[in-house]
């Protein structure tokens, strides 16, 4: 596809000339000029302009539909030709919520890179809310998230199950005995920051047990699981983290898990992509991830 078509798709996706200019690394007047020339060549109006806002016309929706199809066909052709020559190339921008980015996805990226060394991969980490914002703003291509909430403008695919466990430091008075919901309410609790997928899951599960976050003895919100683990080694209290995050600490006996039959913190990891877009390289990495043998 020519650059003018890509400019149109960017404006159609963002419905904002400024955001499209930032995404394409060109000036806003250049974006406006490309759209004007495209409208003249197609002899139709693609956007309705209402003050600072724009919307696709019926003709604009039609052009977007066919340009997306053309873009997918071109991407598929390039990808299949590369595969025939064993020269799969491209760029993948991956985003992962904190737990996934730190403890799960790096090993998958490493194996993928061994198989396809000509694919350039970047990985960014943040909480689930910010990762999905980055995906929606086209700053990343794939999002791996751990929250329950769903956005209507994004696609979601089930990936794998995860369990959150209650942990404490080895220096605390808490033993390995069963911990109850009432004890959880009593003990000082460390949790993740607002916007964290882990915190969202914890809130929802407590609500199912008629417990609000205000009922808990929350002492601190910390911005990462690593910070929670370091803090709990010295802190007389408890935290709730993914069992994926504490394998080494259990092995080295720096932390311990407090079993709780009364309440289970189960969740799922999901893969999210933007609606209306498809790239074979993205699909290939998702398939690779779904079939990865941990």
C-alpha cells in the first residue's frame, strides 16, 4: 500500500489528525494534505469535520474496509514469501502487565527469537490499564494482561490460568497453618497499585465473599511485585501475588505461602489486539505463545 493509504488508515483509527501525525512521525499539515489529495483522487469525502472532531462518512467506512483488506493481503503475501525463504522479518512491539512481563513472557520471546532471529522484538512492562492504553494508541502490537475488565474497542483471547497466593516473610510469626478470611482482614496487607490487574482481580474476588477493600487492613500500595517481595521479607504482614512470581523465593526459603481453602484467588492471563487490524507476524507470535510448552 502507498503511504497515503496508510495515512488514511491511521486517521480513521484515531479519528484525530494530531494523533495520526504523531503515530506516523510526520506533521499535522502533512496528514491533512494527504487526506485532501486522497479525497480528490477518489472524488469523495472521507471524513465529516465538526469543530475539532472528525468522523468517517459512509464512503470513508467503505474505503477503510477495503484498505484494511488490501493491507492484510499485502502483509500475508510478504510474510509467506519470507517464510518460503526462511527469512521471516518484521517488528513486534509487545506489552505485558507487570507479572507477565517479568516472569512469563521473556522465556517465550527468547525461544521465538531463536527460531526467527530476523524479527526485532521490544517488550514494555506496566500495569494492565496502561498496557491496554498503549495498545489502543498503537504504541504496541500485542498486549498480555491479567485483569478481568474488557474494553469494547479491543479483541481478547484466553491464554492461560494463573493463581494468586497469600505470602509472608520467613521472619514473621505466621506459620504454615491454614489462614482464614477473618485472619486476612486482621493482618497488615500489602497490595499492588491502583490500575494493576492483580489488584482488580483481588477486589473482585473479595467482593464475591462479601468483603470490601475497606474491610481489609491495607498498609501500603506498591508499584511492582518485586517491591512487594522485598518488603515482605522484613514486614510483619501478608501480600497477595502470582505464584509465577515467587518460585525462586520459595526455593531459597525467603518467602512462604499461607494456604487458604476458604478463598481462592484464581484468574486468567489474556492476549489483546486492536480490532479491525491483522498482521501475520502478530498472529504467528500469538500462535507460538499459545502452543508454548512451559
